[in-house]
């Protein structure tokens, strides 16, 4: 058995109250697994924008269920790549130290452990969250509890040599997989044949992605795997569009996909869509930005039988928007949305990574240490972080790296110089 020399204490990013002043990196006891639990080393962890909402809401957050976090602080982090270092005695026929995994953080299972920490003893709680009600990845080690295993949320890697930072990106990418998997097109080959369902973006069709931020760029990359005829990506910030062209222009050309990047403040997006579709409208329109105006405008871009995906969420109190029911009715469009993924979505993301259809390194722009996590969250709040940040909890460094992308070779060299 591999000896991982597990320390008595570890560093972790904890939240002990509502607000940023209760967030800190501190030393806490390293957990040890029970008979049906696992302990894993966190090899890399991503910084998710959803942590801002958790920090601002504290115990009132829907996934915390009123837990007294002053008494039982949260260890944050829903994105990560892990290696098993200790296996509970009841699981030793199934797991071995040294095996690598990724955890789907949305755990569809009621609490088994620590029910007394929840409001009303956890009554009615049916879904837990890694980095919320369960220990998270922004720590040197993570305890994998029974709920994760029971929900099928511990997933092995399709290739043992995948870069840890790329594996950590499987969670945000899985949200995009889930979103595009929600697209349903009804098709009829002949007038007297029954309708059939084509799932996902329409191959050979026209896809419009509104928003070229981090998640919008993930949508562009995943959209390429469906092989639409045209992808149009719009934004109001030209620098973001330049990144889309730099990252995906050559790949799109190789696949025979016409990629258009459009600053919608300078170019008539509707006119371009009319031009490439001969006025029929787009087949798939994804609103990857939290804007009511974008949602309302997107309705003018859809064609008959199209799908309109509301991926970018709106703030509570600002989430009622107008819909053109005539468009929905006469063009027979489907309006859909999604929030997070399932274990299948993570597994599918890993498959696409292993097959070379998706390069998670395209979306990583900052690299740092666990101590940099609060600074990365400040960047997210100030909207100065364009892309994803990854920390390596076991590598100590004073420097934050800004990178155009992050390859497996970059990671190898970086960890060798620790």
C-alpha cells in the first residue's frame, strides 16, 4: 500500500459566517475516513463564481440548510481533482490508494452524517453539495462521505495521466454539457412520418451564443462537437471575442464550421443571422450572459422549431422578463434552461477531454496556491478575472500566474519546480 504520509493538520479555505470577513485560509485537523468513507488528496481545485453567493448568504444559502457555520465552518470548493490516500475498511475491496477521481458536487442524496447540524435535523433535505453542506476541494485533503458514493458522484478518470487542472474543470464544463443536452429538436423527414427528437444542438445548423465570457467560451467549444454549419458568438467586449477567435478559430476551420465573432454594439447581429440563414433564423440560441435585455432580444434570432436556452441566470427580483408568445406559438420554439449537471455530464465531459474534442486548458487563465483563493474571489467579484482560476493546494508559491491557457505540459513543469 502506498504511504502518503497524511499530516495531522491541513490548510483549508473556510467560511464561518455571512460575508467575506468570515472567509479565511486556516489550519484545521485533517479528517480521517470512517469504515465506509474515503480520504483523498486534492491535486487541483477550481474557483467557482457560485462561491460569491455562498459567502454572501452564509447559513441562508439553499444548500447550507441553516447550518450553524460559526460552530461548524464550511470548507469551500465544488471543483477539483483528487487522488485517494486512505480507504475505509469497509471499502477496501472497491478502492485503492493512488487511484484518481473527480467528484460531481451536486449530490442527490439526503444527509447520512451530521444531521444534527442542519435546520430541523435535516428533515426534508434531499440534495447535498460538495463545498457547501459537504467538505469541499479548497483544502489539501477532502473527506469523501457515504452520501457521495451512494449518489454515484465519485467518477474515475478515462485516462490516468489527465492533467489535474483539466480534471478540475470537468465540473463547470459539465454544466455546459447539461445545458446543450437540454436542446430538443422535433424533426419530420416526410409529411406523413411521425416526429422524432434530435437531442442537442442541430448538426449542420446555425448556433448563436450570446456572451463570450468564461462560460460562453465553454459553450463555443462544446458546440463544435455537434458540428453545426455556423457558430456566431456575440459580446459587447471585443477583447473577449478576440479570445474566442484565438482559441477556436483554427479548430472551427478544421471542422468546416464557420465561426463568426461579433461585437453586437458595432454590428447588426440580427442582420448577420438573417444573412447566414437566408432569413430562416437560428436553430439554437444560447444566452450565456445574465441579462434580461439579452433574453428578450434573443427571441428575435430564433427560427422555426428552434431552441432558446436561458443559461445565464438573473438576480432574484430581476428575473421576470417579457416573452413574445406569438414567436413561441407560431415558430413552435422550445425554451429551456439548466442549472448544473449530473454524474453523466461529468463523465461525458471527461470522455470528450480524453478524445481531444474539448481542451479544458483553453479556459484556465490564472494559477495559484490555496492562499490565493480569496484574491481570486475578489477578482471574480470585481469582474477582473476573465476565465477560470485553478489552485494547487500542495504547491506553495507567492506568485499568481496569468496565462493565456494551461496545458498538461505546463502543469507538469509547474509541479516539478515546487
